[in-house]
């Protein structure tokens, strides 16, 4: 018995509709999971990658400044030692 093309088209349309619905469910589930994970990470006060990069840049700048100041202090101490002689 041959299947009518209209029946095959109807079946294909129903399958496609089901797949679209599953895609929507998947997107909604991903959105909900992301919201839950984001909330948990905020509650745990976890630092984001972007904030960590900013903190690392500030730390590097501070380290460089400390090295510069240590060098200046050593130079001033040497001058004082020379002036005291």
C-alpha cells in the first residue's frame, strides 16, 4: 500500500514541529541552568575572568611601582651614607 504524499508531508511537518519544540526546551533549559549557576557563583563571591584580569593588571602595576620605590630608597640611602662620610 503506497502512502499518500499529503500523509508523508503531514508526518514530516509534525516531526519538524516536535524538533523545533525540543530546540525551544533546550534553549530554555540552558537559560535556566545559566541563571542558577550565575546565582550560585555570585553567592560564593567567585571572581569572573574579566575581574581577575583587571586585578592582575593592577597587581603588576603595583609591583612595578614598589620596585621603582625600592630602587629610589636604595639610591637615597646610598646618598645619605656618602653625605655622612
